[in-house]
C-alpha cells in the first residue's frame, strides 16, 4: 500500500469520524456562486448543518469534467466577478470562526498555473486550505502541482473511477494523500448514480491498494443515497444536488432569493442525518 503522510485537518477529521464509528459527509459548492456574500454565508453555515469536510469549487470557464449544474455555477460566479483571490479570501474569512473543518479546493489546473504555483500554494496555506482535487492533473503530471503541494504540507487528493484498474491503481496511489475520491460512475457530474453493490466492490478493491479513507461521489443526491454510501465507504460526497438548490433559488435576474441559504443548509442537514443514521443502523 502506498500513500503520502501529510498532516492536515483532513486526516484529523477522518480520525475523528473513525472514533465516532461513522462515515462523513463531504459537500461541494462553487466559490462565488451565485455571488460572493451568498457563497460565503453558505460556506460558513455548512459545518453547523452537518458537513464534515468541505470541497470548494474554484470557478473556471471550461469545467470539462462537470455536468450542466456545476458548469452553470462556475459561469454564475465568474459573471459576478469572482476570482481566485476572492476564493482564498472566502477561506480566510471562514477560518476566522472555524479552525477545524477541512477545506479542499477542487477544480482545474489552469487558474492555478496563471496565478503561479508557488505563490498559490503559499497563499492557499496561509488562508487555511488543507488540500486540493485537481481533476485534470493525472499522476504523470504530478511535478506540476501534486509534489509541490505535498512539499508545502498540503494534501493532494486523487480521483479514481470504475475504469481505474488494478494495474493503474498503484501509480495513482503512490503520492495520494488525505483521502481518495472515488468517482462512482463513468461520465460527468450530476448525471447518474451507481448501485450500492458496485460501490461496495469498488471500495474493497481500492482499500487493497491504500490505507487512506475513500470518499464516494458523483450521483449522490438524496439522504437515502448518502446513507447507502455511508454504510460502505468512509464518506459520501454531494455536490450537484446542492448546486441545483442554488439554481432553483434565483430570481429572473439571477439574484438569490431570501430562502436560498436556508434551503441549502436544510438539505445538508438531511443528508448529514442520513449519513449518521446509516452507520448507527448498520451497527445495530
């Protein structure tokens, strides 16, 4: 088994979840969607609603691995003037009140490259970021960002998929840290769901290659689906379903309606309860 030991809030949170005997809930929202103030209010409210770890999307003009919902969320954020500097400002402001909840920045390498890798890593760490999921950087490109991130004391989380076979997994896991993100379907975000049987088989296969926690995402939309994953894996990741709530709570001009933040955090609470109940029921 191979992985890199980089100590961040991510490892501490998964250790706590293991002590509690349950899986975690990982939420994804896009920084700056639909505007800075609303996105910040969502970010600040996520831990209290039940999010154990937070993935914060870095808006990008060409999010090729994402489905329509997340593509549109990036577009809304960019149209509202969001930038990478403002993403880091969001994290910095969040850390004024919360020094425990892990934050993972998720997205594409281009905005980081434009920012400058060394400066970005320094600024991200200072802001309170714990790790990264960069969907368009495979292990063969790890010198671009993975290795520098690890050297800076930050986690680099690799994606795996149903098509990542046993011959490929050792290379993927070689410099993985924090946790492993299992993309449970082949395709883009928010378009389908995998069966619990298939997820269980894939989870066991991944655990033969790594001692890191495995979080399962793509296609998880309801508390019931999150509960099913929580009986199998170390965490359930929900993104597109939350982005859809934002889209459904915009007026004709694209401005947030008064109930947006409350509706999203209520949904997170229900997802969290599903995750918590699932592991408790499995233990009975």
